[in-house]
C-alpha cells in the first residue's frame, strides 16, 4: 500500500467504534441519571406560580397563588407559567448536565459545535386542542393561553387546564416495519439537531461534553449507515426499529425538561443499531438459488 493511502472502512471497525463510543456515552449518562433531583421546583418573578418536576421530568406540582389575578395583567399568566416551568427545567437539566460534565475525563471533550447548531425548522403548529398549549422555542418552554380565557374561567378550571397541558400524553408510535437508509440518515440528523438545540441553554462547561458526545456518536452512526450492512438492516427491520426509537427521542427532546430522557433513548437507539447491524445477515446462497429456481419463467 502506498504512502498517504489508508484501508477502506470495514463493517467491523465502523460498528466497533460505534459500540465503543456509545458505551462511553451510556456510562456518563448513568452519572447524570443518578444526579437528577427528586423534585425540581421553579417559580416566576412574582412568586405567583410554582411548578415542580419529578425525576422523570413530569410536572407533579402546580401551585397558583390565589392573588394572581390582582398582581398579573389579564394576559400575564402565560408568561408567569412559562418562567416557572423554565426555571424548574433548568434546575433539573442543570443537575443532570453538571454530573455528566464531572464524569467526563478532563480534556476529552472537544466541543466542536458549541453554539453553532441551527434551530430546527418546525412545521406549522397544530390548532390548540384546548385553552392552553406548551411548546418549546429553542431550548425554552413557552406556554400559550387562549386570549381572554383565563380572565373568565374560575381558578379551578385554570389550574386543571394548565396541569393537563403541562403533562403531555406520548403519541402512539407503532414500530416501523422498515425504513430506508436515506430516510434514517435524515431522521438521525434531525435527532442530532434537536439534542444540540436542547443543550444550548446550559453553561459551556456542561454543554461541551454533551454536544461533543452527540456529535461523536452521530458521526459513527452516519458512517455505519453508508456500509453495505445498512441494506441488510433494511431487510431485517433493524433500520425500522432504529427509526422508531429516534421518533421517541424527538418527542422527548421537545418536552420542557426532556433532554435527559431523550439522550438516554438516543444512546439506546444507537446501541441497538450497532447490535442489530452486527447480527444482520444476507440470505445464504443456497436459499437464493432455490428462490431463483422457483421464480416463474
């Protein structure tokens, strides 16, 4: 072999690197999981709204001060809830990310894309199913309340509608029977952008290790999907399984404090892809020969 050339990537080396990088990421994610607070509380500037999240990122507490109508303008409740929700999310995600940063060996994070990820282009928002909607803009949760509704509804109805909107129901995502490599590449890229975006609100020393891990594993996955094994994964359904996990990751990443759970599902998806492609096999030659003999002339 002449100087300046290198051997082409092999399936074994690509999948081995993917598996090794995923195992490293899973190890540090475990440190983050252990650091998640039992209850992360947030409040608005006037201390009129209090939001509490449990270890799973689910809103389990919502308190409205009885005097909120006297203190806030008619359209101010949505902003106050947004502020309280964002603070709770920051407490929860910050504890998680700080533990991850502490678990990463010094100097191992290159943080190649700090602050450089572009916000995903989101489709048009569906019409509001109720008087309250919660969505994520960038990394910040935003609460929207139908104009005039909170001013006429009683406190019990306001509290019930807010709590219902803050606890979203996961969409039913049936396992995709198959997904083509090109489609999976696009979906993996969307998941990458979503995770990078969700981490942008963290301080740099926390953000760096998380974004670097996302980039490293994404590069490994992209390389694996260019291998001949990807077509075997299409035939065996492994790409469909991976696509379904990425859809779950995207839904979790869009929750106000879903970065920890989204990262864990994303890492598990990559590990499953590596294992699935490693065991995928083309049909044996004798089977292909029998199929050819049976084919109509």
